[in-house]
């Protein structure tokens, strides 16, 4: 099954529910589904086809979500790269993965302005001699439904697992593995249609990040994005959006726990605080649980190990 089919289903069942909310705007499921069709058709008319790779050099924005699912809707392969990469690193990623296109957000466009590559180059701001405009593509493209059947063993994502200080390492993930674990996340962590999943400042859009992105869309819940992290922004997002699930790195939790020692905050809406499978000392874990006032502080690897949270 093409993962974007879950988006189509939810656009029919929950058209007016917010699919994604960011500090720059929001889209309902119906609106997101339409934007995905527009960009998908626009990519098709520019020669991008099934099994082609499309690189994303974008922070946590609405355009990232649109691009992610538009690429998969046409059966192409998503290649997200670390937004903190410099030009030479991006060029090395391109050399290694051989994508047919790259989509760049205006927030980090200056980094790759002088990208020397003959692939299709798209940016979210105005077009110029070498770059097409994301907005112009979606404005002129067809919104017609895209029918693209993919097999469970077809490739969905290519993720880089190391920096370019050495030879880049990458890993391919098929739909079977991504969707199976995303469904498991929904079941084990009780992500439902009325859930609100917060993702902040994941510069490399890791495997775990994308699993929670997929789980949010599968369940028909609301994905809340923030392009950067501070303890204050995390606390504000949880309180204002009534977040139910947060996924972050250990340092995010430690920094926020320190802030919570001297700050009153209502974080009671959160059902699960989830972190990457990183080494953590027992005293650090207990400190975080105490400051966040939760027993639901869990590692992503606990999904397949036990149900004892």
C-alpha cells in the first residue's frame, strides 16, 4: 500500500481536522491531500517517476509534509538530508544517492544557492534561472487523483546514517518495514484520531522521526511541527496545542527538565514522552521523570521489547 493512501482516506473521513500545524500555518486533511496531489502531479510532469529519488533539504515545515507524501504518492523515494549540512556535504549526498530532484525550503536555501548539479532543483520561494518555484508548480499543476500502486517491498525512504566526514552511509527502507512499525507505534502508544503529536527540530529527519510522522497520518491525528527547539518553545507548544505525544532526543528532555525546576507548567495533556534509543543514565531518567511528572517516559525500542512503561 502507498503510505499516502492513509492521507486520502483521512481526507475523506476527517476533512476539516487539522493534519499539520506549524508556527507558519496549518492544513486540514482535505487541504493537505489536495496539496499532495498538486505537487505530485507537478513532479510527474517534470519527469519524476516511480522509484526515482527526490532529496528534501527542509526543516519541519508544512512544505516538508507536502513534499514527503507527494513523493511517495507517485511511487518515488524520499531522501531527507540533515538541514545543518553545508553545500559540500549536500553535494556529496547527491553524488552518493543520485537523486533526480531536490526540494529546498527558503529558510535554508542560501546554503545550497550555488548547488552545482543538473538535477531538477525546486525551492519554496520565487523561481530563478536555475531553481523552479514550489508555489508555482503547485499553482499550475492538476489536483487530479494520482493512482500509483506500490508493493510492500518497494523502497519508500533512503536515509543517511553518518556525516560526510567519511564516505556517506545510507540505508533503504521499504513500505513493509515503515508501515508495520508505524502501525505498532499507533497501537502501543495509543495514537488515535484525536491525538496531537509534537515533533521539534529534528535536523536529520531520522528513522524514528519519520515513523512518528507516518503514525500521525495513519491515525488521522494532528501533527504539530516546530522548526527549532528551546525548552520554552517545547513547554509553550505542549500547553497551547494540548499535545498528547512528544518525540525528542535525550538532550531536549534534559534541558527542559532543568528549566522545569524553576518554572510552573501544565504538561498534563501528554500521554507519552518518547525518546530515541540513546544511552541514558538511570539518575538522568529519574530526574526527567520527576520534572516532567510522568511515568510514561519511554524509549522507542520498548515498542518491541515489552509493554511495561
